[in-house]
C-alpha cells in the first residue's frame, strides 16, 4: 500500500528545522511530528542551502496538512494491525 504524498505548510517545515537546529535529534523531532526522518533531514539540508520553500510552492492549509498526517498514520496503524494478526495466527497455531 502506497503512502499518499504529504504536503506541509512552510511554517511547519520551519518549526521542525528550528527544533533540529536547537539541538534535538532529527529522529526525535520526526517521531514527535509524525514525519519520516529522512524527510526532516532533507528539510534541514534545504534550509541550510536557503531553499526550504522553493518559489512557486503551493500553499497548504492546516486542514490539508492534518488530513495528510492522519492518512499516513492510518496506513501505519493498518500495517501494524496486519502484523499483529499474523503474529496471533502464528502463535495460536503453536498452541493447538
């Protein structure tokens, strides 16, 4: 199942990059904000190059950002649920 492409507001990206520059690890910030760590690292590199929010970037409303985050979380939870179902079936088979 493919994760839908997520779009984030410029303010959200800047906040995430600021937290990393203040000393928090990229992994911790990514987990807190529901991001993929590599995405955050890319944002940090882009910010250092002065290209975090390229020209012509589409404005994303907070509602769209939240919807995108929730969709990604939903996909992640479905995957975790499938793993648990398989594990339950595997261990139930050993008991019988």
